[in-house]
C-alpha cells in the first residue's frame, strides 16, 4: 500500500516562502564571498576524476561522474566554509523559528511517523538490538521525539551542529551534541551504552564536503551487525532527471547528488552490506508540475507529461507519483546497510 499523498505547501507553507528565500539568498551571497578559495574534488562516491558537465546553478558548477553517474559540485566550498555557513545561516534560523513550527504537525504525521515505522521495521527484520540510536543532523528534533514516543530504543542521541536547531532539540528534552559525527568524541557519544546499534541520518550526506569521511566515521562507530540508515536526494529520480538545474534539490547546499547505486557503492567500500534501497519520495510530480505552471519549464511536444501533470492531474497525479516511488524513480532515496 502506497503512503498517503503529500503536498509541498504542507511542509513548506507558501506564506513563509518569501521570507525563507530572502534569507537563503543572503546565505548564498555570504558563501560565495569564498568562491576564489573553493576546491576541486573527485567523485564523492567512487573517487574517479573523469566527469562531464551537468549544469550550473547559484554560482556552482555541477559535474557528472562518468563512472557511477553521481552529480556533484566541483569546485566546492571547503569543510571550513561549510561549517561557517551552517553555524551562521539565516535560512536555518528562519526554518527553526517559523517553518518547522508551522509545519510540525503535518511533518510528523506524513513524514516522521512513517519514517519511524520504517526504522523500527528494518530493526525487526534484520534483528537489530534496540539499544542506542544516534541521529546525525537531527534538525528540529521531530524524528527523535516521535521515536521516543514509541518507547522502542533504550536511548536516543541527537547530533546537530547548527546552534539554533541544537538548542531546540535540547529544549525538547533530547540528549543532544552540538557537533558533527566526524568531530564528536566517541566516548561522550557512547556514554553509558556499550555500543551504537543504529545510526540514522536523514537529508544530511548531500550537504557534506567529504561524504567518504562521514561514512568511514559511521563504520568506525558501528560494531559488526550495526545498522546505518541514510536518506538523500536521488539524482536519477524523476524530478532531478526532468528539471536538472531547475530542481529545488539542486542548490548550493546539496553538493552531492548520489543515485541508489553510487551511494550503495560508497557504503560497500567502507565495509557495509546494503540490505535495502527505496525511493520513498512523494513530491516529484508536484514539483515538476509547479515548474510547468509557473512557466519556467516547458513540456511542449511531450503529450504524456502534459496529460499526467496538467490535463488529468486530479486523477493521474497521485498514481503517477506512486509509480515513481514503487519503481525507485523518485528523487528522494533511502539506503539501509549493515556493518560487516
């Protein structure tokens, strides 16, 4: 059975969009002051250097790896540039103060309750001990709060490097470290627990300067049999494949746009066995439709897309999105992997 439908307005309220866009533009302008010092990188999934141009957006050049087809920004902001960006982001402060509170009920119901159900299901299917779960990039704390309400794990820990969001997590009673996974002290993280059973990270790896360091650190912290769960944009999904640089998934923050095969390859190269691949996204069709309706993207001479996205949207829109989701064609993906 497919998940219930989700609209962009439910998680990013339209009346708050202008304020968010203004703050994001200022963040981008501040980041671009460092552009002369951006650095070239190899593919974040397979480390190959052979690429072709993909597209440009907001001052960044995106290339496609000729090996695993990952799309990524190169040159890109350094690790230090990224740390400064998130620590001083007006955009994230705005999300924390306005957008997350306004959309919290809908996000909980339509995103985080199903996400918690999925994590518990994965743990049960693969016999993962419900001891300690660490969430990397906990944001507003919604996942941890919903998971805590289930009384499934013995202990939950949130890692959140953005100060305003980390403060919100602590105010909600969540055990929180204002740190990245690469920088946190492992002894502090373990605390009274003898091991980490699950590391979950939702929409984080696409933001990182060095995803391979991130996965290596997760592999170091997880014991054999530990579970790693990741979600991120899927560059091989309908929204990104169709819109390219016009996709909202392409921005200055999303410097790594993996696909299910390339992200699996990255995990496997650090001692994981991938046990689950999904593309649970539910917004592809609406996001492309919105670009068409706004006049920024044309589907002229594409009668199938015109029929599904415009003429018969009310009857075909949701079944089409369900098809994308079920067939790993959505531009949002989930990978679950067990440490060898």
